[in-house]
C-alpha cells in the first residue's frame, strides 16, 4: 500500500446513462490547442533567416495564470505512467476523478502577498486553476490505478489488466 502522506485519492464516479462525453461537449478545445501550438512555433523571418522571437519554453504556472501544466505519458512495466509537473502545489490542491473511461486531473493554486510599511500598504492576490482530461485505455485495470504526489510532481500509474497483458505479443520486423 502507498504511503498516505504522498498518495492522492482517485475518485471514481458511476457512469450516468445518456451522459455526454467530454470530447463531444467541448468541440473547440482541440482547435484552440492546435492554434496555440501553431503560434508557439519559431517561424523564421524569411528576409533575415532567423526567428522573429526567442523560443518560448512551456511554463506550468506563469504568474499563476491558467496555463496547463506539462504532462508526460509513457508505457512501462506492464502499464502506463502519467507524470504532471505541478510546482508549488500540495497534494491537497490536486483532485483526480475517473468517470466513463475519462480520467480528469484538476488543481487550484492561489497566493497572497501583503506588505504594510509606514508610508504604503500593498496587497496582491492571484489565483489559477487547471483541468486536464485523458481517455483511459480499455486495457487498463481501473481498480488498480494509483496516484502519488511528491516534490511538485504527480505520478499516476495505470496498470494493464492481466487479460490485456496476455494478448500482447511482439511482432518481428523482417527485411524487405
């Protein structure tokens, strides 16, 4: 069993009959994501031969805005592992839900800064939240999904079921 101090509870919701899938409900999300990726490309200035602006690195929480944290999804050890970078967050600020074959990761982060000097008073507040959803492959044993949060990194393990592991086989690549 996982250490309770680093484990994140994965909440499972029952399927609702006639419920609309997340992908059906948000038709413009994919289009916006593709457009945002297009704008982040370093297009060369054809007259000068170098990019018009420096490369922009993916930032998880620029000034607590609503940027989406970077996520890596890899297949290893008989299952899948999802890692999300959530710097400055605690495990209590992260929520994971599983419903109708979709896993949703949500998080909220807020900060407040107060300075009370003799000739001025300053109060700044900021808030940011994110939500990402992923389709869980049919080969995953959903009852064994685990999540751990440590040092600002969320790791979700999605083990494959025994039946799915039996069906896997390696296909030899032959020379032409």
